[in-house]
C-alpha cells in the first residue's frame, strides 16, 4: 500500500498548483486558454480530477471575455520563450539556466539572449560540451532547492543524458520516498528541420514517454510557448518542453498581462462536428493548412492541439470524440512507439464505444531522416496526406 501511495505522488496534477481561473485570448479566430494557478491540490481533488479526465464527462468551467486582437504585442516564438523565462527569473531568484552557449552568446536559437547581462553568470551558466554532466548538475541543483532550466543545444544531444533524465529526474522523487522534489525543466529545439540530417532531426518524445515521473509538453505557437514555459518552471515535477526548430520564427500577438497555461490541458484550435483531429507541435500548422481545403470541400473538422504529451488530456479529447465519433491523429513522431501509438491505445481503452470506426494515425516513416530535401519531405506527414485520409474516413472508405 505504501508503495502504491508513493507511486501516485510521482506526478502532481497541474504542476504544484490547482485552481484554474481561466482567461481567454483570441489573437485571431483561434481561442486559447490561459490558466492562473492557485494553491496546492488536495489528494481528494487529485482523485476527482483524474476520474473526470478518464470519463471525459461534463463541460469545463466558464471563461471570462476574450482579450481583443488589438491588445497585446506581436512576438516571435523564440522571443516568447525568452520573455516567459525572463519573467520567471525576475519573479523567483531560485530560477537558473544552464547549457552550452546559453550565457553571453544567448543560446543557439537566442532564447536566452540578454539574460546573462541581466541576471549574471551564476544564474545563466555556460557549460562545457557534456550533456550528461550539466543535465545531472541541473537535476542535483533542483534537488537542493533551485528551479533549473537545462537547455539542450539540440534535443538529439540529450540522448547523451538519458540516464540522468530517466533514472534521476524521473524517479528520484519516488525512490527517495518523497524526500526530494525535482523542479527541473529540460528544453531545446527538436523535430525535423530543413536538411539537418538524421542525428539533428530527432523526436525525443518517443524516447521519454515511458519514463515514470516525467511530464512532457510541446509548444506550437508563441502564446502557448510562453505560457507553458512559465508553468513548467513553476511545476515541482520534472518537465520536458519540446520546441520545434522550424517554429522559432512564428509570429503571433500575445497578451501584455501575465498568464500561465496548465501543463495538462489540450487546446481546442478549431471546433467542428465531422471528425476529431489530434495533433501537436509543427503538425498543428499542417493540419490547419489541410483544414482550409477540407472546409472548402464541405467538411467540418474539429482540431485539438494536445500540447500535453504526458499525461494526455482525456477530458478534452473524450468530449470531442463523443461529439464527432471519428478520430485522426497527426504527428511528426515515428509510427512505431510514438506518441500517436500511445494516444490511440488510450482512446481505444477509454472511448471505444463512442467511435464509428478505428482511430487512424498519420506518422513519420520509421527511417532515419534523410538529408536530401525531397526525401526528407517524403518521410514526414504532409497536408495533402491529411486531406486524403480525412476524406477517406468521412466517406467510409476506411
């Protein structure tokens, strides 16, 4: 019983906070939700939230009026990440950053630009080229009370720190009998870029999804990049934040006032009634591109950016499936052992009775990512494939 109770405490739902006073922001037609965090979740509240998520019943709480598109400021995704990080460092003196070239160079994609000058070299620490060592140092610092943000110059390089992330970051809270919390954020660029080659085109979510104790989120817009960064830093759990290398220059208007997103909540990107399309990261934009053609052809897809890769927001996903009765998963991850495979299993386990057909999944090919541009594109899901798959499903061809 003691072991089972401790296992339940490995992840604290919705970071270390609970009350979700929601604010809605509408940069265009897309509505996203901001979450303001409050106090600690009680055990009974945690069990209640878990039960609701599994059953996926009832509607979520009402939201306040949306912020107009004219308010706020336009920002690139990498600047939104930096803005969120800077705000948290100013708010909490225990927040620190470490990694290769994160200091005066400002990081390989300039997410930490200017932070060393503002907060000093001890809080923005340049490290040697040794991912296993500085990731372990960040985890150790988190154990002693700091809130560390570890940047991988490329997420593929963090495979060198797999032992630190899995055996230490993921499991120390449990193996120490709850004596240690590990408030560490591990983040960096990943995904298939433009001819970066196989080793720099990794999708590490498939590697880390089975590690107990880790939370995983993926940003896809400047708005959710900032909100997820702030939430990840405030969480008492180890969080891996996935950033896509091709989305750093994406521009969007975000609120001037502070906001924090829930680490465990999906985003309804486009409401619809014909089919549920679940996606995340760069594929969100491919799905939206495909949706324009689908709408012109008379279809009405519902699009959800799952954002939380672990755990899944089965509340939002389930309510959508109960409405559309068809589901398509679109991911850049590999087909074998990817996020899509785990998500499809969760859907079958929880919502099989609400489906009119089997859940479908479009994933990357199970091959090393080629360097040649045409071959690279052939290994990754394209908008045309999404259109064809949706039409086949809605016409009853599969």
